[in-house]
């Protein structure tokens, strides 16, 4: 029976992904990968991957099986750093369907590797980790074609190598996580500040990333990425519904520029706090892996641009203290239980019934049968409340966005910003309520880490 549960947990995310595609249809399947694929094509042809053209023309050619009408003519930007886009250039040499299938296979393999490595560094079973990751990886990472599995694999590898004192390998893994700079930066900062032997390898890895940027897009575009593209993307996504402080503030009526600045301040504060808390845990346990695992968890709370696929990096950190500090076990497990569910997808769709299943299984293993049953009931109430609010007319309103042509030399964010404001903001009671379980769970998990650090 136990072996069956282990195998079922490994198959859970792929099964949920298949069910999602079967139930909801292939709408926007690999939608984000399409942008990365086209940016990789631009890099391969020595063009600027951050401009409207050639990105728009390529995205029109490389259409997923079915694209929503309101997204069909919108240019989806690829705001990844140049070294990350360089990694997508080989995919662009293949026809889009083949490239997409290859990417999904590699992402699945990377996720399996990340679970295996996290199990060794965090100290919990692969079953728990598979349950924690399943909801997000199946419905958003695999569905949209996000590079998060590769980032998680890199972070898990960095933690393991740091524990072993293999600083060159650890620094290489940190560099490999650059596809999510908001995750890579806290890890690099913690290692650089607290682990003197890691400083030279980190500087060397940083120099290689700079060189890779120059090779991918040239010096001028590399500088423009930092000075122009990142700020433009922050403004373009300021109105998009997500879990960031910036998104919360814009939904409350604040101007995008001010909301982005507050989000940047919060990200900086949480990153510094994460490094400080991780240092306390490291000194108490003697485990350098804490300096890799814990800081990104704090950086994922608030900030400028945070989706469920960024929040998922906090789960190994929460489970790390769950495994080592019995006094915070209940708090950590409860936080992870609610933070791991992409409520905006699972609990607000035909897959509503999956949410109590994930919560119940995870909570039973971490908290026992009685508390697990309680959290299962709470998750069912949350899921039903979302459906009830939608049926009562408190869901997002219907929009009628009509995209138009943009200058070829404009940033792709120009098209995306108009689309985001029209289609993705959609302030409503349901959309506000969807944030509460995830952010509440993440807050409980971070509280458990802080309590463990000062225990």
C-alpha cells in the first residue's frame, strides 16, 4: 500500500496536467513557452528578443493548438534574462509542436530530479514533496510551459552542493537558476554574505552569465534589458492579477508606478530578512543548505511580480523547518497546505474536487488524521465559496479587448500592458478572495521559519 502511495504521488502532477488539458481543452497550452521559443529564435538569428518584432511574427506562426481569441493577436513578451533565452535557442530550431513536446518532457524530468534532490536536502519524503508541488506544476507550469522546474532543480542542486562544501558546483547551480532572477538573487546574496568560500565561485559564475548575455544579445541589449525591459515589464504586469504587493495595490486603485516602487521596497526588505533568518538557522544547525533554501521563501512574499509558480519555491523551505523543529511542525504544515494550492485555477474551475483531495492527503501525512480532516473541510468550504461567489455575480466582469498593431521597434511589453490592463486585472470580490488562502498559508509558513530561527 505504501509503495502504491509513493507511485501515485509521482504520477499525480502529470495526471492532473492531462486531466486539465482534457477537461478545459488545449486553450493557451504552452502559451508562455511560445514566447520563450520565439525569443530563442530571435537570439539564434541575432535579433532583439525583447521587441515587438520579430517576436510577434514568430508567435503568429508558432500557435499552440488553440489560443483564446483575445490573446491570439497579443504579443506575449519573454522577459527572461539573456542567458536564459540563450537556452531556448536550440528549441527554436525545431518545429513548434516538437519543441513543445520536448520541453514538456525535459520539464517533467527536471521536476522529478528536483523532488529527489529536495527530499535529500529538506529531509522529507518524495511523497510529501510531490503532493506539495503537484497543484502548481500541473496546472500552471506544465500547462503554460514555464521554466520553473529547471529553476527548482537548480536550487535543489545548490542546496545539496552547499551542504557538501562543493562551492563551484553550488555557484553553477545558482547561475542556472537565473531564469527566475527574483529567486536566484536571494540565494546568491545569502551565500556571498555568509559563505566566504563561495564568493569567488559566485563571482566567476556571475562573470560567465555576463559573457553569456553578450553572446546572446550583445552588450547594448544586455544593458537595455536591465535599464529598460525590466522596468517596462514591471509596469506592464502591475495590473495583472497575481499575489504580489504591486498587484494588490493596483487592484485597490493605486497608480502602477507607485505600486511597483512599493513592491520593490517590500522585495528588498523581505530578501534581507530572509538572508538574516537563514543565517540564524544555519548557525543553529550547521547546515549551509539553509542559506539556499530559506531566503527565496521570504522573497516570494509580496514584491512586484509573484505568481503561484514563484510561491512554490517557498514550500521546500517551510518543509525544511517542519522536518527539523517539532515545535513549529503544525504551523509549518498548515501554512504549506494552503500555500501549495493554486486556488485561482483548481478551486475556481471544474477541477474543484481536486483541491480537497490534495489538501486531505498532504495534511493527513503531515498533521495526522484529525487535523487533516479539518483542513480538508476548510479547503472544501473555500472551493465552494469561490463557486458560490461566481454564481452570485461577484466574479470578474466580461471584457472586450481588441488588440491593435504596434511599431516593430516597440517593446513587446507595450502590447502586453494593454492586454493586461484590459483582461488580467479584472478586480472583483472573487479575485480578491482568491489571494487570501495562498498568502495566508505562505505567511503561516514564514512565521514557522521565523519561530524556528529564534527558538
